[in-house]
C-alpha cells in the first residue's frame, strides 16, 4: 500500500534552480524515502537527475514546458503561463495528484497562481504568507509578510488562527503563544488596525499573549507574531538588511589590520556557529496559509539542504491533517 | 553682544539623568562655549554641577519642581505636571527665552507637551518624530517613528518636506535624496497609503528617488526615508533587536571555547570599530519636526557624549534658520 504523500516540487524555481532543487529532491528521496514529483522542463530536469547516478524510484518527473522567471510580473505570469512548473504543480494539488506543492520560485507568482487555481478555504478572507524565524533557536513564525499590504482587523485574527493551527499540527507546539506586533506593550497602543485586532485576538480562543514590539521579533517570546503584510514584509527585509550590514562591517573591521586576520580565522567556527542561528534552511519553506491546498514558498536562494527540509516539512504537513484542521476551523474559529 | 542661542536642556530626563545629562552640558559649555539652561530640581542639578568643579558661566539652572518618569502615561503627565522639567523647558522655547529644547526623557510626554505648549507650525497637519541612522557612515533619517500610528498620504509628504529641510539646513546636504519605505521597488507596490504617498512625492519638488525596501534601511541609499509612524517605529526597534541579537550570539559563540576567547580579545578593537557605526551618539538626538519650536528627543540611555552632540546639533539648528524654513515652506511646499 502506497500511503506516503506525493510532494510536487517546482524544479525550475529559485536562484539555484534546477541544480540545487533536484539535488534536494534526490537527498529527500534517498534519506527519507520521500515521494517527489519534479515539475519542470523534462530534458533539463532529467539531465540534472542524471548527475546523481541511479534515480531513486520515489522520484518522478512531471513535464511543464514553461518557466516563470524570478522577476516576472506575478499575476500576469500566473494567468498566462498555464504550462509553467508553478501552475502545473498547483494543478496537481488541485486534482489530488499531489498532497502539497513546494517552490522556491517567484513568490508573487506562486501566491497569485495558488489563489487562482486552488482558491481559498471556505470562510477565509485572505490567504497569508508566513515567514519562518528560527533565530532564537526555536521556531517563531511571522505573518503576514507580503500577501496583503492592506489588512482589516478580521484578517489578522484569521492569520493568527491559521498560523496557530500550523504550529500545533506541523511543529507539535501545544497551545502556541500568539502575539500582535505593535508599537507599545499596552492594549491601547498603536494604529487603529492594531487596536481593533488586539480586541479580536483577546476575545478569541487563541493563546494570545498581547502586544510585542520590533525588538522582540528576534526572540522566543512568541510562537506566532501576527501583523499586516506591509509591516511584516518590511520587518523581514529589515532583519535581513541588518544581518548583512553587521556581518559586512565585521568582515571589513577584521580585514582592516593584518593582525586581526589571524584572530578572525581562529574565530571562524564561532562565527559559523552564530550564522547557523540565522539559517532558515533547517525549516525549509514558509506555508501559504488559507489557500485550498498545501503550498510552501521557499527563499529564492534556497539550496539543496533548504529544499530537503521543505520537502520534509511539506510531508509532515500533509500527514498532520493541517489542511483539514484549517478547513474545519473556519469560519467557526472566529467565535 | 550675546547672539549665541540658549539651549534649554532637560536635566531630569533619561535613564542616566541627571548625572550624564549635566556632564554633557558641562562639556558642551567648556569645549564649545555653548549656552545651556539646565532645567530641573535645583538642589539635584546644583549638586551634580558641583562635581565638575567651577561652573562654566554659560551654564544656568532653571528650576522645575516636578519630574516626568520614563514610564508615565505621556498625555496625562504632560497635562498635569506643569512644573516638570519638560513643560518648563518647552515654555522657555515658547516664550523665546530659549532657542531649542533638548530632552532624553519620556518620548511620548515630550511629544504630547510640545504639541500642547508649542502648537503646530501653521499648515502642518501632524508633527513627526525623526530617528537618526548613522549606520552607513553617513547620516540617514527615518520618519515618522512613532508620533503618528495612523497616517494619511498627505502627512507622509509633509514629513518628507520637513526632513528634507532639516537635512539641508542642519546637515548641509544639497538636495537630500528622499525615499518611500515600501514592500517593492515598483511604483504600484504596497498599501494604498504607500501608493498614494508615492504619487504625492513623485509630483512634489523634492528630490524623490522612489521606493526602498526594509533591507535598504541600513544603507546610504537615501538621506531621508519616509513612512508611517507604525512601520517606522517597528523598523527602528527591529533594527535594535537584531543588533542586540547578533552581538549576543557573537559573544556567546566566542565564549563557547576557551581558545576563541584569546582571538576574541585580539579582535576587540575591530568589534569596537564596528560598534561605532551603530552608535547614534555622534548625532545626538532626533528632531521633533512640525511643532512651532525646536525640540530634540534623545534616546533614553543617552550618556554625556550623546547629550554633548545633541546640544551641538540643537545650536546648529537654531543658527541654521531651519524653523523659519519650515514655517515658510508650508503649506506652499505642498504644491
């Protein structure tokens, strides 16, 4: 009996596609026996697969003649490139051929195509994109990070409910702690959106711990931090910018004197140990929650290890009944 | 003739008040001949002054019997503590006795009191708090960072105009580059607020360079980055949180093996060189723009060096005619 879920993987999406994508799939198939459908231009995918010796039998290739570029206009590409790896992969999920779709491709196009081809879960007003933040050593998720630039208070409640179900089902967190990103700790702080969302969260059945501020984001204070898609996107990118800035400054400072270089070299393992904390790759890809199917969106620069993790997490999500939980939760969850 | 402007300084405001505040004032008086009115509880201020030997003749003490605590409810404190150092200092500006007011005290209370006692510049819809970001080695300002959680597009245009005038007058930047914080580079990206603000900025006489994203904030891409007070506040605090996180991780990593410690020690000067870039103290305090008087708000943890810089910058602002420029600019500047 073949009950292991099949994961459709966009072989053409990502800064290092198809090489790293196919390598991640091969590793997941070999190490975990994971069933992967590599969706992409057949000759290209087959040529990549050939580099890894005997093809594992749990890997299949599903042809898609078109590729959506990383910088293409999302909605247009999703609508017109009907034989792209993104659309073909999502259609497999829609038709029940695959249990989940994973892509490190054009985020906007994945979101647009997922909404177009899978639709929303009944009762969900807006799908939401989740960022995985493993900084503190345990996983915190931040959402929305860009699917919805303009939000209503009710959206934020639904985001929190979906992310809470995701943390419970996929990461086995009991009663996930949910916080609202705000500009002060007190209840009456913030924009009218934040104040109204606070009231909804406080009256929900979620484990709501109140407001957190920007400086709490890289800590383990909460399991779920909810905000609108504008603020969330700016926060994630600011964090990347700060990490880059500090690492570059450090590198420049070490290079500025010859005798620092030796000390810097001796400290390399310590630096690497720290960099690991900044590494999302153990956690793979963030879920797109609220569409009627399991979709995971990886970072553009995803390498084989990130893809391996994303596939593992996608399988876990499929086996966990997360989607069913989300479907049952709404709209009753709004009570 | 005594043309040097008098700066009123809140001796009681800040995490290290009155010690560091008074020390900063003494240094500014001695090194720059700066005229400072130390506003605060007379015995306390006089006792602190006594620690520095002979009092410079450009320092005076202005009595204020009350103190607004760092955690007090801002609007209430501003309204009721009429003999607090914040209110007394602002009243000196209002009455033309002082050219500017500097405080590292309760930010909310300073803003509330400034609006209450100084009022707004005619034509300005909302005063705005500016954060100084010297990360890239040159000064960039980000605003609004918390005065206005809910903004209209027109506010953002006025924020940009005021910050542009500030950079021109006080920091002598020719045609300051103004950017809009957004979640994508293209014109049509972002929330409806961002899209409408984009249109206003693009049609203004400012040197508008378009959208920037979160990752651009710690770079020198712009002189002025404008956003709403909710996003701006979250960004500034996220940057602080990330800097703390990375420095703590680094410290922990270096401590994790005895042989890293020696290398870490050798690298201390390099680390310190980097930390300097994160140091706002050279720039002192951010202006509260749009109120009818010069007000500068320092970080709570300001030390003597930060206060020294804040006083220097406040004098520069007074001499530069910045306030007059702001008064003339609006509302005609909206053209």
